[in-house]
């Protein structure tokens, strides 16, 4: 399987690239900065330098040609303001979906955020509120597309501890933490489970092995 990951230098993306490369998949990671290429090569992924904030649909579609699946794992990152939350977390996600459709790539995964489906509560930090709104708008755009077999994954609070391999994955899980290792493992399993297409799933740490949790979500 050939998979193209937007936001290829992100902390979830690098973990996912290692998992996919280790199982024999061909992985490309889209990055904005050429100096990030070495980290992707070390993870077993081919670096593709392309700025999703300035690229055209055609530019990105060329990198997606021949892919079996695409994963949007990009984000404006810590320290960015409300404007870049919109241009990356919404705008780049929409562009990547447009490019996937143009390239004929149907399987499309999105790493979103828990809470993206509702208006942020009063008193929420303005930049974080902009992030949630951008994620929500991107998710709504992806869900409207008939040309993609999409799955939207909404993790809880992300941590960097070692993965447990045990999760809770459902349309609604309640709040909770989840390791980036386990998010990557769930994404890898979702790529193998077409039955999860058309689902928006929340993810936190739990008590069910990843493969079982994904299979259960597919049959829900």
C-alpha cells in the first residue's frame, strides 16, 4: 500500500510513518521545510517538500498520484496564531482533500480534535477556539464529499508516554488522554479497515486492543 501523509514531520505522523514502513508499506510525508527530510528518511518515509499553505490543488495532486490512501495529520502547531489555525487546520485540510479527489485517491483519514463538533465554551483561549473551529470546518468539508472514503479521528488530550495498545474508540467516548503512539497505531489499523469509512470517531486510552477496537468501530 502507498500512503501519503500531510504534516509528515508531526509527532503523530513520524510515529505512523515508522509503523507503516516497518510493515512494508510505501510511505511519503509532505513537509514544508527541507531540513526536516532527514527525520522522515530515518522513519522510513520519502520526504516530499510542498507548502500546503501556498500550493495549488494540482501541485499536491501530483504527489498523490498512484497512492492508495491519504492521511491529513498537519497542524499549525504550538505558537501559531488564529490566522494560521485557519490556513493550515482548515485550508490545508480542504486543499489536501481536493487533491486526493483530483488524484483519484478514495481512502482519506483526518486527524482532528475532540470538541471540534461544537462551539468552544465561553472563556476558551481565543487561539484554541480558532483551532477547534478550523478543525470543525475542515471535518464538515470532508464529510460532505462523496468522492472520498473518509474517516475522521478525534483524539483526546495527547501525551508522549509509551503506547499501551489499549484504547476506547467510538462515536462518543467522553474526555480522556491518549498517547501519540496509540493514535498512530489506530490510524494504521484504520487504513486496513474500509468498514470505518464515513465514520467520525473519538479516541482515548481504554481497555480494548487497537485492532479489536477498530473492528468493533467498523461494525458499529
